[in-house]
């Protein structure tokens, strides 16, 4: 099975909250091009809460996020 990356840009985060919270692992790309990987716990209009791979809680302001990337299984 192949995988396809889905990219959710900053302006679209609020519209796709439910889909993002269902993903087991996401990559959060910050405006500084730093990438954090983990599970999203909460998303509101101001902050995004991410539990990273070291089980550390990170609260990120939405304004600092460039995009959120997650993988989806492809049909082929």
C-alpha cells in the first residue's frame, strides 16, 4: 500500500480540525522551518497542543505554524 501526504496550510487548519485530530501522527512545520512530529491533542483558534514522540507536551501558537502534514493510505 502506498501513502499520500496531505498538507494543511495555516489558513485551512480551523476548517480541518476534526480530520487532523483523528491522525495518529502528524508533522507540524513552523514558520522557522522547524518540524515537530507527534499526535495532536487539541486545536483552538489560538493554540495547537501536540504530544511529541518523547511524550512531551508542546503548546504552539497557530500563528507560528506554516503547515501540518499527515500521511494517508492510498487505494493503490
